[in-house]
């Protein structure tokens, strides 16, 4: 019988002034000192505003013009995020985390090369969601679907189960993040931007047993300064640590 864990919604400002967010947690049973396979970290380089008015259209022109540089920033962070996440699980859960050599062996042994790739988006300016390598990325989605991944994951149950049942890890972790833009002002001159992280934990049966998502404290951006994207992505270490603690 499928286990169902209640969703716990925490409305709080986190202990450090770096964070102020609504944090959503689905708590499950993570074993003590687990063996962990970090399936991968994934970064959507530009989280478009949800609204689609003229202000958003004008604002989007600026990141689109700088898309090459913004993508380089995300690409430079992707494998570092995976290293950071591994350290958090080692520290907080006393976990044994599979290293890159072990992941490469799994990919070659099971012919999982199709899961060791970026995710194509079809967007002219931001054509991929960057995925860590080596990595095992069984889920595909569009950037606009990131905030609905809990609803999308069940449709990839077979792919996830194939992976989890062919390894000796206890839990499997996937991280999805993006610099999310919202609150675009009149004329598209300014907006807010913050890092949003989603963490998903699967068990050996491929079941989603725990998940958490949260945001860093927003900053104001004009959309032209790529340094704002760097600043937001640099919040991954502290924000992800807080989220792992909540799993």
C-alpha cells in the first residue's frame, strides 16, 4: 500500500536574515546514517515571471539579451551545487554518499547514458535546464512546470523505480533550483529575484517519501545586471542546508 505523508507548511522567517520564505515540507522516514545517491542537481537559468502582462514582456527582453552570460553562470554552478548537497547529507544525516566514480560505474553498467544529460526546454534564449554530471536525471519537465513537480513526478514512476531498484543506496535525492523573477514593476524596469530550491527524496521502491522547497530572501533587479543572478545562485549553500535539515 502506498504510504502517504501529510504536507506540513511552515510560514516563517528562517533563523538567518538571508532567508524569508514560505517553506513547504512533505516529511517522510529517512533512515539513520543512510547510503545516499544524489541523482543530480538541476538549474533552470532563468525563472520567468508567472504573469504575462506587458511589464513582464518588457522585463524579459533584458535577460534574453544577456542569456548567454546568464547560462554560463548557471553552468558554472551546477556541479558545485551537487558537492554542496552531498556535504549537507553527510553532515546532517551522517550519510554515506556515492561519489562520481561510483555514479559513472552505475551509468555505464546499466546503460543509463540517456539520464546523464541536460533537459531541453525548447526556449529560444534559454534552451536547456542544466544538469550535473555525472548524474542520473530521470525526470523531464519544462521551466514553467518546476513549481508543479510534485504532480509531475508520479508519471515518471517507472523510470525512477528502475534506477532505485538497481542500486544499493537507501535513499535517492534530486535538487531542482532556479533564480525566480516575480513582482515586476510598471514598465518592466525593476523586479524581485530570489533563489527557489526544490528537494525530492525517493526510497528504494522509487516512492517519493520526502520533499521540501523554499526561497531565499528576494533582492531587487533591473534584469540587466547578471551579477544579480550570481548573487542569487550563491545562496544555494545556506538555503539548501536549511531545507535538508527540514527533511
